[in-house]
C-alpha cells in the first residue's frame, strides 16, 4: 500500500510542522473590553501572532460607521466610547479575514446615569470627608477595572479556539467513510 | 485563501454555490470507481494541508495543495475539495458554510485548469515533469488569488487595488506551493508512477 504510506508521510509531516508551534492560520480573533471611558481591542491570528495594520471599524446598531482605526504593532487599538448604546466592532485584516465583537449597552455603562456630570455640582454640598454616590461609583469602577484587567486578558486568551488532534483524526475518518460510501454507491449501479 | 462569512454579498455567494455545485456534479460523474480511494486520499491531504503553517511577513499563511489535488485528479478535484472544505469549516472554523461554494470555486477551478494545462507533461522527462508540477502548484494558488480578488471586488469598491493586493499577497504562497507540488510529483514518479495522470489505469497496481 504505497499510496497510503505516502498519505501517512504527508500527515506526519504536517503534524510535525504544525504542532511544535501550536499554530494554525487563517482565522482572526477580535476581543474587546471596556475600561472607564475607553474601549480596548486586541486582534490576533489564532497562533497568537498579532494583527498589524488591521482595520477596526466601530458600527452602531443600524450598521452605520462611527469611527475606524488601524491596529498597532501589538494588534491593539483603543478608542473613546463614541456612544453608550449597542455597538459592533468589526476587524478587517484584509483578504477576507474578518471578525466581529458585539458590545452591549450595559457593558458600555449606558444603562446607568451619566457618570461624571452631576458629581462636581453635588460635591460642595456634602460634607468634605464623605464621597458622593457618583464619586464613589467612579472610584469603584476604576478600581474594579484595574483589578479585573488580568482576568479580562485571560478570557481573551481562552476565547481563541485551539487546534485539537481529535478534530484532525475525526476529519480524516469522515473522508474515509465518505470514500466507502461512494465506492458502495458506484458498485450498486 | 478561505473567505470568511460575512465578507461577501449575497449574489456572489449564490453564484459561487451554483458554479461549485455544477463542478462537483461533473466531478462526481467523472469519478472512476477505481479512483475513489485516490480521490479520498487527496481530499485528506487537502484537509490536513491547511494546518501546515508558513509564517510569511506579517500574515500567516498555510498550504493549500489545490494544484496537487487537481494535477492528480482532474475534475474529481471538485468533490475532493468540497469535502475537505466542509470538514475544515466544521472542525477548524476555516472559511464557513455559507462561503463554501465560493471557496470551493476559488480552489477547485484553478485545480482543474492546472490539470488541463499541465497533466500531459507528467510522463515526459523528469525536468519537464517537475517544471510542470511547479507551474501547476504556482498557478493554482495564483489563479485562486485572482478569484478571491474577483469575489471581493463585488463587495469592495476598489477592485483593482484589492485584486493587486490579493495577488501580491499570494505570490510567496504560490512559490511554496509550486515547490511542494514539484516535490510530491518527483516523489510519486519514483515510488508510484501509476498514480500520475497520463497512464492507462490498467498499469496501476
């Protein structure tokens, strides 16, 4: 069975080339999170390579473009929140590579009261030692953002699908099964 | 080379699916029962090849092997590539099920064209066969790039810029593909010449 051994050699070569790097290509992932008034995005190829010069477009619910920008060397792009409503962030890494990430109104803090405007007016009225509700909220949010940053990072890494050997073996099994089916059908004719 | 979902407009998807279905029908019709195993083998090679990762510049590209599949199969390259693409979409999230037709066309049509142009040289001298194999692998990817540009041009405005960018981006991959295809054909010529087209099937052991 020389053809079969040829195929085996090919698969072995493929496995050898691929797995040490843990890498596979041709799909981009986009991850976005909110920190205060800024939205941060991170764009990667599945092997962890950062998408450089990728186009990030921010769309509103009707699909109108609010702003756009390019990712930097490390695949990051940050922008101030343009509007506190449901947004969609789209990454176009060229040649049909595309990913998107929805940001809901709640994530952007659109559900709560406008955070900063009442605070300065209220502050002098209260006792100097006490914080106003708005200030407290702001301080809490800041602290939470800072504390949660590593968690968010970790989530962004978990978000990427990894290549699994089971998938490859499963796919090859499907091909063998289909070949058997085709042979059986041709024979019946 | 796999176009993702949500990039192309509806009519392009439908047209691609229709043409791919026609090609697959022709391929299945011409599929000699004796060659089913070979077709499946190449479908498997195609399925796995997309995992072979070649870092080139800022982007990461992978082998396509559509030139090799076409060269060894002819029209049955269509069903082989459809099966490979379905499995890649399901298991690896390459491309997608709605873009399946377009992606099939992008990879299988150049494969069949490569077969028509180059398969006749594979039984001639070693140098000619290797050159033909290189050309087939090279051209299959490059033509695929042209088709990608064409498909994108119906969605994006600057057709010329897009097409040029896509073709330039595919050039290095095309060279790699050409070399891999030539290596495979050189290997098969030594080990299993009956697998190469241009010989009567009776000689296949």
